[in-house]
């Protein structure tokens, strides 16, 4: 029996998104960690936004690539996001941090692809990565959140 090293969808519909994240990684501002990360987010209607990690000498002010890309999309008016691709330095795919997972949940991200520059990939649903997100519907007086599809 032949073993496949990586799990990939039959139709590789995320390749352009991964390529965009890989290009974005080259714009990372990571003079402290030297850990460059690029991200690309595809909105529900097919637009693509990219981001790179941006560090600061005051470390807590640094931003993850995923949130840079998501916030660019949201600040352009998009509220429904679908897929996020992440390409980070290193031998293995780097999964998004907890804060980024929560931001992804706010805007309905369904799928996350973490990849390396060499092409290794991990594909996960956000539901798998963040089983029980905190959503606006839990706030008093709120019935929904920015994600009209909901996640329940
Ligand atoms: Zn993060």
C-alpha cells in the first residue's frame, strides 16, 4: 500500500491562496524572532487579502500575520471569511495561535491551511482548532455575530 506523506484535497483549490501567503511572508517585519510568517485570507465572495507578521521592540505590540490579513479584509468591508492560509518559516507547518483562532471565529473562517515554504501542509477546520469559540451571541442582548452563517 502506498502511503501519502501529506493529505491534500483532490482538487487543489487552495494552491493560489498558499502561494499568496508565501509571497506575503517575504514582507514580514521580524527582526527579533527572525520567524517570518505570511497569511492569505479568502473572503466568502472570493477576494484575497494578505498579511505578514509585524514585530515591535516592545514585544507585546507585535501582530500575527493572520490577524493582519483578516483585519485588512474586515477594514475593507468584508465580514464573511472562508479560508486562511499560513506559510511560516520552519520545517513543519505552524498552526495559528489561540488569539488568531478566536479572530477567525468572529468572521466565520471555516478552513485553515498551515504550510511550510517547502510545501508541507496541514489542513484543518476552524471547528477542529477552536471547538468552542466565544461568539457575540453569548453577549447580553445580542442574537448574532459578524458571521451570519453561525457556527452552531
Ligand atoms: Zn496569532
